[in-house]
């Protein structure tokens, strides 16, 4: 048992003396005996106590409970109540003062020692817990400040990134538009060369050949610029869903005419429509981008003599398009990158392309609130399935 400095507050002199002897027998130091709450507070002003033994019933204005409340507020010292009563009313009174312990008179020395040890242990643990809580609160305050500062920096960084993206989008749009006019002039000149080359001229064949090269190169560059402009608008959040009524038959015909006109190899497109209504309501420009890019890729990466199957079907207010080719396919390890901008699989060889077509198709499908999926095996072909909600 460790030695403690103890203040006894007891208005019965005999009880106080017996308690003093019992405590001193266990090597405790008695700071004093107070017979009132006022005297107990005066003694605590002059001396530090480790614990107070407090009788509940005291003479004077301050009883044991009120005195304990003041001690809790001013000194934060553990208090052990002493009382000859253990009735419910008395217990209810002392609970509000959070006593360290409660001893019923008369008590034996062994019980008293155990109560004091528990009171000191409880007080120390409570103070340790309070200390930990205070440290935790300080850490939380510090962390809150750090998070606030970090959030401010992040907000600044995001604002800067937004400004950079806006600048990038403006540059892309301006530069792309700037290229369009000279490219149109070059294309017109190439077409004029072809017309002049049709006349008798010693370099007629060479003129026609190089004019065709110029025209094809301009078309490729023009398509690339169109794709870049598309993503410039997408990055600037200028792509909007603008639905309007369209004729499905005319849409399919225009789509197939465009694809067939641009074929550079001997590939046949087998088209089939199932249950298509005469008209539907959707964004026809975005829809055209989806199927034009998918069909262009399917024919481009097919070999001479192969066929591409294109099916367009109306199912439960959805337009379902399926494109099946038997071409070079997509290597399994690279399929997760398929919709990334500028990605081209390693097996495309010398086939021309920008790597933007599928990215455009996917972006358009997202704006149309649809879904796109594919299955592919290298050297066996690829199947794309698109589901677009329409009205």
C-alpha cells in the first residue's frame, strides 16, 4: 500500500479519531481533520491532498455533497464518502458528484484500505483518459487545420487545372479551325490537278498519281482534325445531347453509302435491319459518329474478300447495333486499352489510323446514355454491340 496525504472531513470527533488511527496505521499522512465543509476548503487552500475522506452529513452551510462539488471544481481531488446510511435517497444525492468511492459506517480497516486503493486507481485512470482525450482533441484540431490547408491547396490546384484545360481546349479548337481553311484549299488544288491531268500531257500519269496522294493525305489529316475538334468540345464540356426525330431508313442508307465510298479494300458489308420503326427520336449526329467509326474500323481491319455483318434492331425502346468482322482482331493483353485516345494495337501494321475512332464512339455512346461492349480474338475478328435508348 502506497503512502497518501489524506484530509479527513468528519464532524464527529470520535469517528474522526478512529479513522485517523486506522489510516496512520497504514502509513498514510493525515493533513488535518475538518469538522465542516468551510474548514475543509480552507485546509485545501494551504495543503495538497491526494484524497479526501468526506462525511456526507456536516454541520454548517456546506454539507458533504456541496463541499465535494466545490472540491471537484477547484482541486480535482478524489473524494471518498463516509456515511452511516445506504438508503436510495442518499445514494441518489451523491451520484451526481461522481465520488471515487462510498464507505458505509462502521467499516473495517481492510475494507477501508481496499476502497482507498480503488479510489486512487480510478482517479488516476480517469485523469490518464482525460489526458489522452485532450491530446486526441489537439491532434484532431491540428489535423483539421492541416486538412483545411490541404483542401485550399487542392482547390487552387483544381482551379489551375481547369484554367489549363480551358486554355488547351481553346488552343486545340483555334489551331484545328486554322488548319481547316488551308486544307480545303489544298484539296481543291489537288482536284483541279486531276482535272488538268485528264488532258493530254507528257506527265499525265504522274500528275494524276500525285494529285491522288495529295487528296488522300488531305482527307486523312482532315479526319484527324475533325477527331481532335470532337475531343476539344468534349473536354470543354460542350457536348450536349440534342434529340430530334429522324428517319431510320435514310439514316442507315447515308451511313452505308459513306462507309462504302471510303472503302480502300475489297470488303463487303452485309446489313440487316429488324423491327426498325420508321422514325425514332435521338441525337442523329452522335448516333452517326458511333456507327460510322465502328463500321470504318471493321472494314479497315478486315482483309480483302472478307465480310462485315451490320445488324440494327429495335428492342424494348432500345436501338441495338451489332457489328461483326473476321479481321485481325485485338490482342487480349491490349483490350483494356481499346477505348483510350490515340491507342493502336501492335498488330495493326501499316494500316493508317489515328487511334481516336473508338474513343469517339464510346464518348458518343455515353452522351446518348447507352452501352457499348465488345468481344475479340486475335486473327479471328471482333464483335461490337451497342445499345442506345431511343423514343
